[in-house]
């Protein structure tokens, strides 16, 4: 199997994911995203296309409103053949309702919306402060119980600031992390020089590390050289297990995969 979609271990989480995964939250807010705005048919066809090309890693979130699309898209595919990530939005704003419910209630709703018996990985979405474990202790405890009960397989955080990233690298509760990474510092939590050493520590501690914002949230989507540099840089980091990219059409996936394959061949010296 080719390198870009090769299945890799996500740290010590027990999850095995394609090196390149599909995100569903480009411009995600109020349970809408660029992916869901494609409409059910196009979005589900895109999910299916990525799976048929070898992707088994699909990133969802309550904030994106994408839960209901994954199972119809992958109809007929055994559930154990793909990995679903979702995220709990605990911050103010972002969702139509103001109340923020307990994690066990939310996990049950997510399971119902997706139509599955378990979710592979649930993140607390968008942690920024160093004291996030204190602020979110009750939610963390409930997710740990959901893991014990088999409703989820792993839990972690999606990080959006350097202080939170530093804590996540060391915290024993964290199985996996979504982190923003590219060589230009675009839409990141700090400079690459600041972020990479933390990711190295995180990876050494057994956390699964998934890179996001490789294309700077689309900022250099139309710059082929920057795309190549970023893909090569991130795939060359031994501390990043996999990456999530918010493809909006099959040709974007094809283009990214081609660039990723070229980068991996260059990095490994294979032809």
C-alpha cells in the first residue's frame, strides 16, 4: 500500500489510521462547514471516494454538523474498517444552543447521530489555556468512563494555543492530540521552532499526534510550492503520526495524495 494511505499506529491509543485522513470542518461553525455545505449527495460521495482510495480516518465534530453523513457514505463497509473522530465543543458560541451538556450525554447523542455503537476517538475541542485539565476535569472523567464502557476507544484534545499544547504533551489522560502544524507558522499555536519540540515530547510520551492546518486553513491552497514544502516538512516529522486535511472535492484529495507520495519517496529515498 502506498505511503500516503499506509495505515499507521496513532501513538499508543490502539487506533490504526491512514497516514492521510479526511477532515470535515473547513470553516466549521454552528454545525455547518464547507463540507456539509456541499449538500448530502456531494459530501457523502466525497467521503466514499476518499475511503475507496484508502483513507480510513475521518474527522468529525459537533461544531461541523457532519455526524449524520459518515455511515450513509460508507454503507456496506464494516464498521471496524474505518476510524471516526468526533469532538465536544465546550466553549461559548459556535453552536445554536447556549447550554453545554455533560460529556456522557453528548457521547450518547453523537452515537445516535452517527448510528454506531462506538466512536473511536473523542476530543475536547479547541483547548487553549494551560489550566484546561482543571476547567474540564468533569468532562474528562465522563469521557474516561465512556472509554471504560466501550462507547469510545480513546480520548484527547484538539489544541489551539501553545500553553495547552505543552500541558497535553505530558498529561496522562491524553491518548491523542490534534495539533496545528506547517513550516510557515500559519494558523498555528506558535512558530515551528516552538511547536515541534513539544510534539516530539508528546510523541515520546505515547500520545497519538495528528497534524492539521498543513495548508494553513487553505491560505496557500493555490501555491503549489508552499504546499509541497508543507507536506514534505510535516510528513518528515517523526513525531507526527498522521494528518487531517479538509478536502472539498476528489481532485483536491488526488492532488494532495500525489504530493504526499512524492514527498514520502524523497524522504525515504525510494523510487
